[in-house]
C-alpha cells in the first residue's frame, strides 16, 4: 500500500484485493490521515476487488472527513469494482474521479489548502487561531418583520417570537439566537422562562423575526489553547481583540460561538460583542431593538448572547468540525438550561469559532423577490410559504384570484434565476388541515382519472396552522396567457356560448368521475350535513342574523303569510335523528365543492379544476346540485322587496317538481327575465347531467339533500348580499318539506 502525504493532501494507493484480510491496514492509514484534517485521495487503479469490509472502511473514512468539512476522493476505479459500488447504491455517495491528477486539481481549485495558523499570547498561555478557507462573511440585516427559516438565518442573533402563533404581520421582541438547526430564546417578559427549539428540517422551519443579524453558516476561523488550561472569558476576549488587530479584522462585526469544556459545567454560547463597529451598524440601519438593548446594557461588559448549559461536551482532539459539534451537542437530551450569557464565566480548554463580517447588506436582497399588486397585503407567513414553494424562482408577481370562503388563491407569475418567465401557477393558502386533505385527494381522485384536464399539485408547505399549495396547469404557456374563472364566462356570456362549455366540462373532462358510478348504501343525513364540513357555526350565524333558533320547528318571516318549517331545526334535530338511515343509490367520485370559482379556463378554453379538499366518492348527482344552488340562489335577482316577491312566486312553482326528468313550470313576472332564463336553462342542464349519471333513475331525494347542503349555509357567505341570504332560508324550508314528503311515502 503506497502512502503519500503532502501539504494538505493525503494519498493512498492500495495494491491488490481489498478484502477482510487487507482492509485493516487501510483502516489504520485512513484513520491517521482523517485526524490530520486533510482531504484524502484513495487511488484504486490497481485494486481489482473491493469486499463489503473494504466498502465499510471507506464509508467510515468519508463520514469522518465530512464532519471536518474534508472530502474523500476515489480515483482510477476499475469498471468491475465500480459495479460493486453501483449495486450497493453508493455511486452518488462517494466522489469518483478518473485520476489522482484530476482529484488533486479539484482540491487545489477549491481552495482546500488551509492557511497557516496564527498564534498569540495571553499571559503565560498561548492561543492558536486557524483561519478557515471560507471567504469573508457578508452580514445580512433583517430590518422588518419577516418569517425566516433556520437555514436562512444560519448563525444569528435577533429579536422575534418563540411561537409561530402570532398575529399576521406582527412579531414579538424576545431575544433569540439561532445555530443552524435550533434556536434559544430569552423572553422579554421576565415571568416567562427561557426556552429553546430544535428542528429536524431547518429549511422549512420558520421563526417570526422583527430584527436580526445573520452571519451565515460557516465561521471564518477557530481559536483554541495550544496546551490545556483555564482562563476567564474576558482574558480570552482580550486575546481575540489582539488577534483581530493582527489579522486586519478590527473593523469587522464579530460573532463568537464559544465551547467551554469544563467537566462540571460544560456549555456552548453564542455571543455578540458590543463594540464601536456594531454600534455604528445598529444606529445607521435603525435597528431599534438592538439600540434599546445597547442603551439598557448598564453592566458595561459589552456583550449580548445566550449560553446553553449541557449535560456533556466532548470535543474531538483534532477535528473541531462545527456542524458535527452542533448536531451532537445541541439536542433536546443534552441541553439542560438556557441562560443569558455571563461574561464572568471561567473557561476550561475553550474553543471559539469566529464569524467576522466586513460587509453588510439588507437580507431581503438574498431572498426571493415577491411583488404584489398595490393594495394587496401579503403577510410575512405567506411570503415564507411562497419562498418554500418557489425555490426554482428568483422573483414572483402575485395577484389575487378569488377570496374564497375557506381559502385564498393567487395567480403567480414566476421568473427563474436567469430572469426567464416560467409557466404561470396558482398559489392557494388555507388552513393546514384543508390543504393537506386537498393535496392528498388531488393525488387520489383527480390525477388517476382526469390528469390531462386538472391542476397538478407541485408541492405544499406549512407554517403553524397555515398551509400553501402550488398548482401548475397542464398546457398553459406563453406570456399572454390569462386564467379566468368560469364565473367570468357565466356573467358575461349568453346561453348559446355557455351550454357547449358546460357540456365539455361535465360530459367530457369529468366523464371518468360521473360516467362510472357504483351502487352503494349512502347515508344522506350524514353525508350532506354542512355542519360536518365548512359550517359548524351555522346555528349561531342564523341566530345572530335573523333571530332564528334552531330549536323551534316553525318560524315566521316577513316574506311569508304563515309559519314555515324551520330548516335549521330540521338540520339540527332531524338530521341527527336519521343519521344512520341508508339509501341504496349510485356513488361516484365527486368534486364535493364544485363551484364556478374552482373551474378555470385559459384563452384557448382549456379547462382546469382546483380545490380537491372535499373530493371523494359521494352520491353521483351531488356536484350537479351544487351548481344548481349557485344558479338559483347565489345569483338570484332579488335586489329589493319587489324582486323578492316575484322571485319567491317563481321559485315555489319551480320546486314543485319531484323527478329529474320533469320540466318545471317557469312563471316569473319580474324585470329580470333574461337572467332567470339563463339560470333555468343551466339548472335544467345540471338535472339532465344528473339523470344521465344516475343511469336514468329520476328520483330526486339525494338531489334535494345535496341542494340543501349548499343552500342552507348561504347565510354564512359574507360576500353575498343580505337578500340572497334571506332567500336561502326560504328555499331551504321548501326543500326540507320536499324531503319530509318523500320520507312519508
């Protein structure tokens, strides 16, 4: 085995088979080189066989080197040997190069040669400072409320909130530090205890931040005693100041991560010295929380920071890899307390990592640019979710599409990192439970059946109880492309245009859902109860709006000349009483909330569906009844009392029908004949679709249940005028009577 070491490079060339008999020597030599902090090249050009024992030794060395930010290169690997790595799935784990020379060139071009250490004296003791190959740090300033991930912050100090349950747009002013995969907090309220958090996903875990100084992820160097010893922190810091003068870092802002290996009281501290340079940065950039702490720092020690008291702190003798030390020691099991940093501490064999920053930028310059239409408020938690979902982008233009009852949707134009315009997408933001369900059901019920005609979910992300979903639309492309809701065409087109459009949607695109029904026992009082989905507060709402109690069987309204059946009593009491009453009927995959704001079209009239949170097998006619509720109630022309009287006369006659194949009598004497004709035509089309999907069964019982599911909660729609909400109560009463009549038969 040929062993060569030169400067910062270790080179090993095994000759012959690498198996259980010969791998021990390789293990010994690799371990020695790993401890020296070198990159290592293992030349396998004359090694025709590598056993599992040999692979295990190489993996062990790679792990050890990775902890010290060094690399293991395998060169000259013969094809028959490479197959062994490939079969084991390790071809992407190891760094393979064709020759020793090519690996050496990579090491040299990557600046892997470590600069010479610098030594300084503190009394009778000496400190050795090892600069890293890291370029100078640019300090990122957070100067406005943001939600930032642990990865975006890196090693940082600032003011914010421990919890993510903050009012959107506001954050607290507790002092915190972050260290890559965790954070420590000192609450501003003295009655609250300090605390900490550890995350397994620093990229997607966010912290509400009002102000912060972020020093990135890699230190500019590390400092330790050349021989075991004890000294105070202030003595150590005097040495650091001397060192910074020596290394021309005296004009930088410095962050310190300090390890105290005292066996009786081990700790890790993140410390920001208050010096003239920091003070200048704070005041020039109006960092008010930092200014306040500067003014309140009456002890005169000039430091702010947090100390993590630990159960144990075991630093490797030669390899002081910061990522490995953080991961191994700042854990839930090992942290015993979180305290304000005390500059009077005594240190035993300390190691300090220094983050020196000479340049300063607004941290927002490094993050995704998010532009919105004037007047649109896009709060910090929404920006955080957008950054998580649009990592392929450098800039977003966000416009609101529709303020739905339970979600917000936005049209997003994105640009890649070379400023090329990308395919338009839709961003939907809602409660975490709803988005999780929507993403799951999109995969389960939409993509297997209507993939080419629906939105494709590209990813989801959450923050607290809020979640976002990114939708891509198959077929959309080009800068001039525009998405419009089906509502736009409904409001602005005549029936001759709308009828073939609805035929396309329901008889072609969604045919795989409705055209393949399966006979099942359905439970309409359970399946169509709106209090089980979006409207658990419906009884309180009707009480507040119309003083209607859900415990009174009959109610009197100004629009009626006698008491009518109370639909909310029916919902509360009769639905509960008949919860387990089953009906044999046809079931199909249904959208579950198919309104005209969940159907989008581009200028080529390609159709795209979104919002699959309620998609699942239901009575096959339920989606069609959902649209009828929109035509007949949401869009009813009832602006004044005369309109209401004329419409009620029309609707009472219209709902005398009891079968899907009946043509209801249309008797309307008001001034909105055109709108009534359009709504009736589309409603009859929905009933024809329902009849076909039900394979010719004209029974309307399940259709009435589905209608009630969406007409009853119209009183909760804040976006609708009060007349439509009053109308919903009256029509719901009619439908409840119809269900009672059917039940008595």
